C-alpha cells in the first residue's frame, strides 16, 4: 500500500526537495504553501502523515496542528523548524505534533522518523477501540455517552463527560490540573482561575451523591485521581 504524505512548506526549494525524496522513497505526495491550505487539505483528504513547517504564512504550523487536533483529526504530524530550543520543541509537542525535527536536517533522519510515526499509527489503528470504560461500579459508554454508577444513571453535561472520560482513561493515576486544562479546555497556559476545581466539584457531587464510597479523590498538591477506593 502506497503511503500518502502532505507537505506544508512555504519555501519552494525545501518543498521540492522533500517531495522529490519522498516520491523516490515510494510515497505519494501532495503539497501546500501555507497553513490555511494545509489545514483544508488535511481536513478533506486522507493522509498517512503530515510534514509541516512551523513558520507558515496565513496560519502558522502549530496553529494548524492545534486546529487539526481540535477537529479530532488524528493524522500524525511531523513539524520542521529552525526554532531549535528545548522550549520550542516542547511547544510543538504540546500543540499536538507527534514529532519535531530541527532544521537543518538529514533526509536519512527524516525518513527514519517518518517510518516510526507511520508504524506507530498502524499499531494504534489495529488495536480495538474501547467503547466502554469502567472504574469500580462506575460505567461509561463512550458511544452513547451514558454514565451510570451501581446501575443508577448519572446525567452529565458535555464538559463534565469529557472530564470524566479523561479521568477514567487514567484511572488510578494522578491527573494534574495542567493536564486537564490542556486536554479539556485546550489551554496551554494557566488562566489564573479555579475552572478545574469548580468542574471537579460538580462532577464529584454527581458521582458520589447518595453513595457511601468516594470515587473521585483529591491528591493534595498534585491533582485528582478516579479510583474505586482510596489507596
């Protein structure tokens, strides 16, 4: 099966260099010269991988990646950039990129990273997707978005359900406020409010009202943990 790669690069010589090398390696390639066109193609087409420059006209590479992730488009993205500091790389990964390669780079390394990302995506696609999550007597149906505890239906709003799903996928683990802000609210900064604590309080009341055993635990100084019993 021929893999299809989207290159989003505003420098014509770099785009041509990448396209030539990838075509010679057996890939099918499409190109876009700015972030808006890249976002449109990535949203409308089916690609195995996206290679995106970070500094793009119209819409920068990280904003494009963030828009793809907000639209729940899981295509792996490899960001290319001359910005090479640790903070720059961290920003790229936090925005939703799967890998970050600094310019200048060797085509051999680029090829190896592409192969690794494609293999990872293949493994994820072959794994059966969970449609239900359970934590103790708490049951979550991800398709119908129905939640029950000990057989009793619990009505949740959209944000509350997303928050519960995130906690349930990390059941037994401490989930920090920062993790929840980034995943549920798409904040990559601290807004200086208690938005997480307010939503956690509401969710806890709905999950525990009428039950003798707690299920959503506060871990002082760290965050929260969803677990059937305090450990």
